[in-house]
């Protein structure tokens, strides 16, 4: 049986460039992290949308 590693925390928000896209690691409420890969266009659209929401 494989040993389980203790959870030491969910870590910070991270974005890394991998291959043609960007991998976003987003801590979520309740534990864990949401990991998604987005293209450059998707990342730009996300940036614009968040900017608009924060400006309100």
C-alpha cells in the first residue's frame, strides 16, 4: 500500500508557462487547489474580465 503524504497546505496562487499555455493553480475554499490550463488568448480574456470586475 502506498504511503499518503500529509497535506501541508494548499499553497499560493500560481501561474506557470508550460508548453504553449499557462497552468493556473488556484487555492479553493475548503482545501485543495483548482488546476487549469489556459491559452494566451484565454489568459488575456481572463485578465480583462477580472480588471473590469475589480474596477466596479
